[in-house]
């Protein structure tokens, strides 16, 4: 079970606090509201992930992730639907938690989303100064939706 909350980011001051930075490219073999199957290449590692639809308040969902050999991941990416997610992920410690901040590239350029994973939906956490507002449960911010409706095409 993954319990995750998402927030928009108002500035890039998190970059100075980051202890890790990775480039991520991912595609979706299946991207339906009830489930998604994605292939993710993260630097020199690759994963196949299956996720359920969000449940409850939109913060929790089932997740199964398995490492796969890089050669297999490169072949699986070819099976994905049109569009890929391309982003740089920064990791920042805040209190006892680690925030993952995704800076999107390509058709999602300009979108910056921070995520925090929690042990329970009612777990408290420190909110860094660079957090703008919460978007947890808003499906348009899910990566699988950003493939179908990229940020660059939103009317803001």
C-alpha cells in the first residue's frame, strides 16, 4: 500500500537542499483509471510497476514494483502507449521524511510536483517553505494522465 500526498512547488530553493538527483523516463503499457502498468528507467536502474486506482481520500493505492534488467526495460518501453514522462527527481530530507520533487521536461515542462510518502493517512509531517498547495487526489497531476494530457496543453 502506497500512501502519498502531492503538492505543487512555488520555487526552486529545494535544489540547494537536495541530497540526490536522478533522471527518470517512464512509459505506460496500461493506463486506465482502475490500474496502471508502467516501465520506469531511472539512471541505470529499471522497474516495472503496477498501481491500482486511488482509494479513500485519493492518497492511498496498491503498488507492486519489481526491478527488471535494463535490456528488458528498453524493450518494454517500445510497448508503451504514445508519450513518455521525462523528469528530474530531487530528494530532500525534511524532518523524518524524504520529499521527492519532480521537475518535468518535454511536454510537461514548467510543472514541478513534490510528493511525500507516509505510513498512514493521518501521519503528520513538516511542510517545507517551497511547497505551494496540495493537489493530492487530483488525477490531472498523475503521471499516467500527464502522458495523455500534458501540462503544456492545459489552459491555465
